[in-house]
C-alpha cells in the first residue's frame, strides 16, 4: 500500500522507530535554522530547535522540529515562496 494512501486506522499499525540521541541533531538543526532565517528574513523573530531531538540523551524519532516565531504585522504571503 502506498504511504500517501494510508488512512489513520492504517497508520496505527506502523511501527514508530525511536533512535538513541544523535549528537549531530543539534548541528543539523542549527544549519536548518540558518537556512530558514535566510528565507524568512527579518520577519523571523525567533527560530528554535524543539521536540525530542532537541533534548540531549533522549531517544527520539529522527525528525527535526523547528518553531518559527514571526512578527505579527508581517502577512504570511510575504514570507511564503
């Protein structure tokens, strides 16, 4: 079955792989944050690595999560590509 055709009930049976903390995750997040900052520009008030990959020593799914705080006065259409 193709992944994009799965329904929620099908997803419940997929295994979730947790990996030991990878010391590269913070560095990878910093690189991603730098790229996002260039794309978003001054509208970005703060970009922050969050979630389980941001916690040293914690097992996690290998997915980086970045929170982006933007100025309220900036329309989203101005920061979308």
